[in-house]
C-alpha cells in the first residue's frame, strides 16, 4: 500500500506554502482525501495531477501563440 503524504510533505514536494496546499485540497484543486480531520495525499496521484496540469499549460501557451497544439504522448 502506498504511503500517504501530509500537507507539509506535499508543500515541500511541490515547493508551495502549506496553506496553499491546504486551500487547494479544500477547493478540490489537488487530489486529496480527508482522514480524521487531516488532509492526506498519494504521491502517485500528485505526479499524475502535475503531468496533466503541465500538458494543459503547454496547450494554453501554444494556443496563445497561435500554434497548433500537439497531441499528448503516452
């Protein structure tokens, strides 16, 4: 079973303030689950979330420049 990360661990991993991670979790902007009043995160889901958001950002930047977006590679 994959170990769950805390808000502080995720903040360090993503190089964000811990309050930003907490707010993202509350607003469902980041994959998280609340267990016993504390937010917990799976690193594998965070990595997938990061990759999806990176691709989305690249597509948006390409569209702003007028370029045709390239399909994602799997």
